C-alpha cells in the first residue's frame, strides 16, 4: 500500500467519478483504475461498486474512507507544521575570522546585518582562528564563509579592507615620540616576529626584501598578543595591526610609511567557488559583498 494509492482512493471516494478524478489528479483513467484495483487486492475487499455509469462506495469502502480521510488530514497537518517550522526556525551561518578584526569588521557586520528586514531568524556561529585555518575550514565545509589574508584557486576571495600595520614600540623607546616611521628607522631594531606560517610575517619579510634589508628577528611568536607582551616588557619592537589588547600605557603604535603610503595588508572575504550555500549564508554573503567590498573589487 502506497501513499499515492491512498490519495487516489480519497479523491475517487469524494467525486465518485473516474473521469473527473483522473483529470483532477492529472493521470489517465486506466492508471487510476489500476491503482484502485491494486489497493483492493491488497486489502482483500471491494472498495467501489459500479452500477451502469454510476460509482459508489461499498460498505467496506465507506468504513475505509473514514480512516483514510483522518490519516490524510493528520499527515497534511504534520506537513503544514513542518513547513511552518522551517520558515520560522533560526538558521545558523558559520563564519570564521582572525583575531585582529574581532573588534572592527565583525561588530560592524553584525550590527548592520541585523538592521535589515527578515534577518532575526539568522544566527551567526563565529570561529576565531588563524587566517590560514579560516581558509582550510571553508574548503573542508566546516565554515560557510570567512575573512582571511590568504587566497586559493578554489576560493572566491573579495578584498574588503586594507589593514594598516604599525610599529609597536615600548613607550620609552627612542622612536616612541615619532608621528610615523620608515623601514629604515627600525631595520636594526630587535624585532619580535610572528611565525613563518603567518601572513603578517610573509608581508613583513617581502617588505624588508623590497627595501634590500634583513630584519633582526630576536623572538618568534605564534600570536599578536604574545608579541605585544614582549614589546611591553621592552624586549624589542614588532609590526602589528591595531588590537583591543594594546596597552597604550606601555606601548606606542607608529604608522609605517612606504613609498606608496601606509604599510598595509589586504583582508579578503572568502567562500568556496561553485558550492551552493544555505539560504541564510547566501543572504550574509550578499550583504558583505554589497556593504564591505572595496570599490575596485568585483562583486
């Protein structure tokens, strides 16, 4: 016994007319007759009787119809309830980012996104990891969207910000009173650098190479916060973005000037090319592309 057979039986029991029922169901009359015949054979009773051109329910048919009618009503009630639940259920968007934008891009994104209509049912599940981990988790499907400094052939990466980088020095350092510095100003200073897998380290090494200089690395740390701690203790200087953890009583942040202007690195909004996103994630993606893409970046 199939749901389709029960639907056919219910429709025929209501109209008591094979031709009209078949037209309503958009099937052929022989198909309808065959389905009803199969149902009767499975049940072992006759459900309909024909007299001349008239069709009527047998006593067994009348009894069976009451049960089918109740069952189909309950089934439709369940379908309606599930559809209503799906429309009102909260939908989660998994978004990854790295530490230095936790107090800038992320709050701005959330505040602006929820100002739109019909977004209150969407929730964010944030993951704060390294830039490289954001990219790898998007590829694996663990994240829907993310912000990263890294790019890949499989990823759609749209520039959203040029993050200014600063020279962090102790407040009693001889450069601390300067409005800005150049690479030449701190080329010989003991440098607290991030690990070689960091995008910031890559940017910094490339910049020193362009200037024909070799950095004097004295510490190598994994996180910006660790670099700040060493700077605050007077162990050296470091190149870092602005961060909430910076203690202005112990550290001065000086803009680094390159011939082209401020020393920066590019932040990309990233997702996986060709992957169909859930509707909630697509809505967030559209919002980010519209409100955060740099003017020169293709949306």
